C-alpha cells in the first residue's frame, strides 16, 4: 500500500482507509484490535470514524488502542462532526458552530488525543449558514484541535462555496461502481480547487464483493436488522447487472470481484475507505492485488455510467 498527498495539501494518506462504523457494535474490541494492527502492518494509515458511530463507541475503542495497539503518530485519524443527538436518541444533522465544536471536543476526549488529523462536517445542514460552518472549521484548525478540515456528502456547489470561505482540504463521498454521482460536479470541483477525495463504501456497501449474487448470507449486513437499510439501496436490478460484469471481469483476471471493484476505485480517488466487520474480511481486502487493464476498467466504467444530462454534459 502506498501513500500520496491528499489533494494539494501536505497531508499524506494511504491508498486504503479503514472505516470503523461497526466498531463497538457489530465489531468487538478483540476483532477491532486485530484489524487495526493488521491494517497498520500492511502500510495503512487512514482510520475513519465519526462522533456518531455506535454512539461514540467506535471512537472509544480507537482511543483505547492508540495506547496499546498502535502509536498515535502511525495513524491519520479522520472523524466527523455535525450531528446532534436528542434525548430520544434521534439524530439530527446540525452543522452549527456549537454542535461542530462540541462534537469535536467529545471526539478528542473519547480518542484520548489532543487533535485529529482531518475533521469533516458529516453532512449538509440547510438550517445553518455556510459562513457559520466555515467559521467553526477555522476555529478547529486555529485552536490546534484539527490539523486539516473538509466536508462529507456535500454537493459540488456547497463544496466550492465553503472553499471560498475557508481552506477545505478534502471531500468525502460515497463512491464505487454502484454510486458514481460524485462524478457530475463534486469531483470536477474538487480537482479544480485542489481538494483531495476520499470514497466511503468503496465496495458498494459490500454488494460489489459478490456475496449477494445468489442470496443474502445469514451473517451479512443485508440479513442484519439494523444494517439492512444501509445495504438495500444497492440491492436492485441495476446493481446486480454491474456486479455480474465485475464478476466476469474477475474471472478473466483470475481474481475475486472484490479485487476488481477495489482496483477500479483506487485509481480514481486519493483514499478508498473500506468497512470490514471482521479480520477475515479485512485480510481479503489487504490481499487484493490486481493490475486492472485499461480495457477492463473502461468497460466497467461504461456499464456503470451514471445518467448525466443538461447542463453537466
């Protein structure tokens, strides 16, 4: 695994990022410890979490392991703020100055560190002016609590607007062969502004591994009561056609569908974030080593092309 600069910044990131959405809930401490050490041993550095993952349990696990499993300086911690939880445990998007900075302080306490390497605003908040969100990010950097800042799940026009208000280093969006909407405006804006790109769910929420080609395994996310809704958006006829194309390409390259899908994404973003729930799943990802021929990559791009019309095209 190699490293590269995130956009035009000085922040170096590994090709793959380790997502921790399931840590503290579906992934216990022992498995998380094994995955983190395996990931770092393989050359990985980016550890992606959020204040709201498992109600903070993901960050707590990471904090425990920063003093036992890996050294703080060996990982690039990416966390997200901008979600407020009500007493009823119902979360609400809130990118106000107060919530972003409160989330950040809580994250630092759980992580047991005085700073995160990259702080992202988790999602757009139509109720908060962009100027206020930008100011919160400036405070996070100027106070030393975040080294770099960016956005997650923001459309292109908001990315460009916020970049005119403060220094935005990165944008994180869902991106895979099953979800390529970011190509319409987000990626062109990021490229023009020197902003780095991170892809979450680089394996299409697990669907691109091919595990759902014939049924839903009993231990899969699609069979889980609280994760089923996360997978369902990619459990449709269009997605399965793309998966079959990936599987045929994998057969021709004597590889696994996972290898092909991951190789396609890593050629197009600075860091592809994967979210394995078990050490075995992570090992399969780390062992992926496919040199994707241009003709195969182009064919997959064609079969999975998103609809683009006026005025983008």
